C-alpha cells in the first residue's frame, strides 16, 4: 500500500500503536490476549487478527482519541498521565483512514473505541459519526464493532446497534463496589448497566441483531472468580450477552496501580473455561468448583475438577444420558453431544473408536467418566 496517500492519518495510526491490545474484540479472546504468544508481524501495530462471527479477520483496532478526562486507575490513557502520547481523529479522518487501508486489503473490519472527552454522549457522537460515514459515504458493508461510552444516550445506543455488527460496554468490575475501586469516575448503575439492559430490549423489541459483549479487569481490587462469574451468568441468561471478556490486570507505570502485582493469564484462562460452561453447557454458578477463596483452582480445568468429584463413582451411560448429562463429561462439547444423540437414534455406541468418529477428540480425558452399554469406557483404553 502507498502510505503516502494519507500520510498524516496513517502516521497517527502508527502512534496509536497497540492501544487496544488489552481489549479483545473477537470470539477467541484467549488467543487474542495471550500476549506471550508470538504473532506474525502486521503492517501496523493496531491491526490484529480477530475471530468474528464470519471467521477470523484482520481488524483495525482504533480509538477516536487516546486523550481522556476520566482517571481509571488501571488505564494508560487516564487523565494526567504524561507518558501517553495523545492522538485524536475527527470522524471524517478516521473513516477515510479506515476506507483507505480496507481498500488496500490490509483489514477486513473495524473495532472502534475512544477515550472520553466532553462526556460520554459527545464522544459517542464521534464514534457514531465515523460509522455513519463509512456505511453511507463509502458504502462499507463489512464488519464493525463499536464501543458504547459510559453515559451514552438511548438513541445513540440504538443507532450504534443499527450501524454495527457488535457493540460493547465494559463493566470493568463485577460489582458496583469493584468498579468504584477501579474507576472512581464511572458509575455502574447509572452509566453502564442500564445500557446493557437497553441493548437487550432493543434486540427483543426492534429485532436489532448487533451482538453485545463486555469486559472485566481481573484481579486488581480483590475481585473473586465467584463474583465475576456470577455477574457473567446474569448477563448471559438475563440480557443475552454474547461474551464476557476477562483481562488479567497488568500494572501500567504512572498510574495509581503501578505497584500492584500483575495477574496470571492462567486465572483468566480458567475464567473463560468456566464462563463457557455457564453460557454453552447449561451449568449454573453453583456447579463450579470454587475454592474457599471464592476463586477457581488454577491447576485444573473446572469441568474436569467437577467430574473427578462427581462422576468417578457415577459415570455417565453414553447410550442413555440426556444431553445435559453428556455435557458434564470432560471432552464432550455441544457438537459431540449432539452427534451422539443423533447416532443413538440408529445404533448403540459400544466402542471408543465410534465416539472418536463422532468428534470426541480426547478419549483419554473422557473415558474414566463414561459407560458404554454398561461397561466402563476406561477398560477399552487399557486394552490398547
Ligand atoms: S474512560 Fe476509558 S480511556 Fe478513559 S481512563 Fe477510563 S478506561 Fe481509560
């Protein structure tokens, strides 16, 4: 691409660096936030591979401005932090910049966030203005994920849902108290939570299809896994949340939290595993194997921990179990459970090889917790 076409705005994109690196935007957040894993170099640091509903895509993760009037304790863009180089775009400029690099084939989608200047509603106008220009002026039909600002108005939320494929509102804390400890100028019950309720209502009443996600900063202010998963479960079951993202706290210099310890990615990995059990496997928060600290054990998959406790003496009979019971077996996910149910209409399943053919990848993991026509599946493995 000839970057000389729009030198100033592209240069500004370079200044954004990977400003939104801690904000996963796609469907595989663990892969997106696994900072230690080497990634193939991108032409700009703010371009990231993101899993979208229509497959993985290179996405521009941009901000309208990296200036902010708020002072969230964990954030590199907080007001007064002079280590941050502030970069701002007008809607025209951002739309043109995106259009240019999209036509050059560098990106196939846009994730657009912003620091807050002159309040959430004015900032939201700039985000919406960019999306309007892209959709109307440039005729762009591709993927857009828009951030909803704290304090955005109802009509702005509606417009964002009309323009975008996905919207996000970051609760940051699992409760109002945790949010207050993380971000004293954000108001959980007035600025954030009601917007999630509006989105749920707009999806229901106006059939707007944009999905909604949220994000939690994990481990900076004593938050527990139980709190985080309890709130996530409520959002999944009551408000139709598509995904909760868990971001391991990492201290940023020149912030009030600069001396706090960073949180291990293993913790957020276990939180993702548990949240998928809540969202996709019909589990309730009470099923999860919390320690007395109200956190999950770090050294074992929560599903495996539950099976060790509950299925060793009462393995699941694959030929008679309900779907929900099959989903309790480590290694059996929704697709494999459905394949087993379909297969059972025609024949009994007696062999581990049969289960492999139905999609069970890790037979070693599943075998101790299953019966095949009354026989312990584990016995078949010992014959190999
Ligand atoms: S409002 Fe957003 S950009 Fe501003 S300090 Fe808080 S987290 Fe950072």
